[in-house]
C-alpha cells in the first residue's frame, strides 16, 4: 500500500471517495459533482442524502477512461470518530472490489475550513478497514490479495502542509490501533503476561521508549502483594511492566502517569463467572492495551511530555492455590485487604500499580484505565467510559478530549458516603461490599485508598467500551478506546503550555 497526497486529481486514479456531511453546503457540492460527471445535480440530490455511511456510486469518463466517484455519507455534524468509522466500514465492506488506485477527494468544497482532522480520520479509517481479525485461520481470505491499493488524498493547495501532517498522523494511529486490536482480540492462550511484556519491550525498542519488566521473583521482592494474590491460581507467572517515554530532545511540558489493568483472562477466580460470556474475559487487559497504545503513539509523535506507563499483568484463574473469598492479603501500599469476591481482582492489581506509580514517579497527573466493572456497563452502556476523579480541572480537560475524539467519558461521583461500603471487620479495607448497587463507584472508592492522596487522579472504567460490536466480526472486538483520547488530552496540555 502506498499513500500520496496531492492538490489535484491525477490521471491514474480510478475511483475517488468524496466524504460528505449532511449539514455541509450540498448545493455547491452537488453542482461541482454534476459538472464533473455530466449528470444533473437534481439526480444526485435525489439518490444521495449523505446519511451516515451511505454510499452512492457515480460514473464518469475522463481521458477515455471510465472512472468512479463514491459519495460517502457522514451524517449530521460528523465528529472525527464518525469520519474514521465511515471510511473504515467503507473499505471493510468493499475491499475485494476496490480499484487499486483510489483517491479521497476534498476538492468539492466538501471538507471543513481546516480539513486536517478529516484527513487524519479518513486515512486512519481507510487503513483500519483492511484489518483482518482472522489471525489464526490457516487459509486466509482470498480478497486480502486485492488490498494492496494506492491511496491519493486530493486537497486544495493551501492545506497541503497541514494535510500532509494529518495524513502521517492518521497512518501512525492506524498502525498502532491494528497492533492494539491484535493484542486485545488475542485469546488468552496466545496472550500470557510474558507475551504482553514482550510486546511492550519490542514496541519500546522500535519506537524509542524505555521498558522495564519485573518478573515473578522481583514482584515478590518488591512487595506487590495484591498482584501476587490474584496470580496465585495461575500457572502463568505475573509481570509488572513499567514503560517510560521522554522525547529525544527539547522541553518537556509535564509528567503523566498511566496505569492499565492487564488481566489476560478473568475467570473470576473461585468466585467464578458464569460461562455464557466468559470468553470475552480475554479482553480484560483493555486498560493495559490503551496504555501500551498511548505510549507507542506518544513516542511516534515525539510529544514533548514525560509519560510513565505501568501495567500489572496476570491471569485470574481457578486452582487449589487460588486466593479464597474471605482471605486477607497485603498490598504494596501496606494496607491489608479482605478479599470478599475474587472476581473483583482488577482493583487489587491496580491498587499496587497506582501506589507504585505515585511513589516512584510522582507524576503531575495520574490516570488509570480498566475494564473494571459490569456495573459501569449497566450504567453507561457502550456509549461512554465511566470517569471518576478528585480534580475538576482534569475532568474538564478529559471530557473535552473525549468529545473531540468521540471516545467519550461521563463522570460519576466519588462521594465519601460510598467508602463505608468497603469497611472490613478484619482488615483495613475489603474489595467488595457484597452489595452490587453502585458497583462502579465503590470500585473507584477502593482505588482511591491506594493513590497516596494524589491531587490529580482520574480513573476510567472502560468495561463497556474496550470491546464492541463492529464490522470486523460477529463477536465483540477491540476498539482501542482511550488512545486517541489520551493523545488528544496531552496535545491540549502541550498547546496550553506553549500558548
Ligand atoms: N473484568 C470484570 C469486569 C467486566 C465485566 C468487564 C464484564 C467487562 C465485561 C471485573 O473483574 C469483574 O469481574 N467485576 C465484578 C466486580 C464484582 C465482583 C464486585 C463485576 O463487575 O461484576
Ligand atoms: Zn473479575
Ligand atoms: Zn476483571
């Protein structure tokens, strides 16, 4: 695949995609298209309403060559995620029949004033549309052969430079997203904690950030007791992955600590889960994946930020050695924890990850991401991640980034009233109240006990949004939720610092 960017339509391009929002000036767009194709504008109007993901094909002849224009509907006021998804599903559905030389045209007054976000989103979407979830099939789909197309972005001359940068960014995001999809979609037998650690080491070496992996023995020596307790039932050892990114040169505008839940499979432990949907628990490392992807992207973009990524990773399995409901365990922080429910394991490993990050790096901002509770899915569905924070300013910035990227968050309370649910008779805290009401909130309250009173902490419960329905498969699959949002958040901090 080759991508180029130009300010005119070149003759070899056989088909152009023209993305169109419903609320754009359709009159102008259709009259320009009518001119190009020699078709009456009313006819185009009649057959194409620019609804989300609507596709209409037009034909025209140029230099004795028959060509196609695909009008691609984006719906009303599309956000970047809508543009991305429209392109992604367009390519996914048609990849077998698309011509080799494909253009995306912004020459019909069909892009916003500054087309950079659309260019980035369309390139990201075009490339992700080729994503194939059938990693372990012995016979690959034949249409894959046809995927090696050349894509040309046509844009007005004055936008050439911004569009070129946006284009590179879209390409970089797509490659990282595909990597992250593969990790999250991988079954647990192909995704042990060691395999996650190997991925991080490899990505760090390739993109220029530091990765340290602490093994089982070191985890014991360090005293990551909560992580050890979750790992007790597993034949695969745990790993504690610490990533650190600094730009190769120049000023740094802040230090961000990211902690991701890396449970490679959650059976529930002895508080075992029902079997119907248990296979989805291979994606219980969606938080870790978001942290991996964000570190990799930050390094690719050389963001002027100091970023620390911490991923405690383990399986939560059933065994004679497994931690039992009622067991009292320790933690890196020092507090004792009564494990009422072994299925509330994410908060245990995060507790150690959070304390470690604060004590060793003391970041300006501390953010954790985790597929933490079914309660959050029941509350927000697949439309937003749950956001919990002790800092209003941080919430505002994260919400803005969420809106801009379409990776939305919705704040839920952290009132101290909820803390009493976690009072244990025998230990400093218990990991579950026994009361399923407000489960996402009590989980967040549990984490709060382990952040060492950090003043700018945000917890994101991404259980509902880390895997979702999509064109890629009949089952839910990875979304990469969090990466675009966190990068956008950090870019906002950088812009503010520079202003
Ligand atoms: N990994 C699950 C949360 C989850 C559920 C993620 C469904 C994605 C889809 C988590 O470890 C868990 O089991 N949480 C329990 C906590 C409860 C026992 C307090 C839950 O939400 O039921
Ligand atoms: Zn669980
Ligand atoms: Zn879990």
